[in-house]
């Protein structure tokens, strides 16, 4: 199980190297530095994320990156 979590984390959180950013990645990096200051852009609570993860269907195909709903559930249980 530990190996699976490590694999998921490697895919979900790749190396953070701004020198290799594409134009789109540069835009995203800039957007993440802007403060969240509107009612529409408030941060998710842990309970909100838990509610979504618990509502995942068990028997769905993985996304294009190979990550399944079950993988997300395992990671959330390990690192809520």
C-alpha cells in the first residue's frame, strides 16, 4: 500500500521546477500566488473534501493519468 501511495503522490505532485514551466504552467503559478478574496473562491474545508471523496463510485475507470477513485480515497485516508 505504501508503494501505491508513493506512486499516486509522484503523479499528482510532480517535481516543482519553475525553470521548466510551459506558458500555461506559468499562468497557473501566478494565479496560485493571488489571494483568495471573493465569496466564490473560498478554500475547501476538510469536511467538504471528505464528503466528495466518500461519494466517489467504486467501480469507475481510471483517469488518463491512471489515478482511480480508490487511489484518491487511499491518499485522503493517509493524508486528509
